[in-house]
C-alpha cells in the first residue's frame, strides 16, 4: 500500500526502472477502480479502468506523469491509500 499523495513521486522513479513489458497497477482499497501503466518499447500505455474506461498509447515519460496527475483526481478522489501491483 502506498499513500495517494506520494503516487507521482513513486511513479517518476518507477518509470525509469521499468523494462519492456513491465506493468504497474494502482488500485483503490475496494479494488473497483484501477490505472495500469505498461511499458511498450520506448513508450508507455495507460489503461484507465474505473469511472471511465480509456486507453492511451505511445506516451512519453512526461506525458504519463501529466496524464496520471489528472487521472488521480478522477479515479482516486477520496482515497488516502492505494494498492500497488507490479508485474514483470
């Protein structure tokens, strides 16, 4: 479990460590909403599954951080803690 307020700081460091095919999934406590960040080659993919169901492809690291900052307010508005699942 991680603090919601530390999400962007943690994501910034994790994006640099990720290799091709790695995934990071952030879930609410009830696990009914999630945001998945996946590395595909040099770019990233974000899959939003919660209030909305949207996929963004071919994002750079800066675009991922910008998009996650907006998604954090939409998907996790009242969450203090989030689950973090790593897949390799």
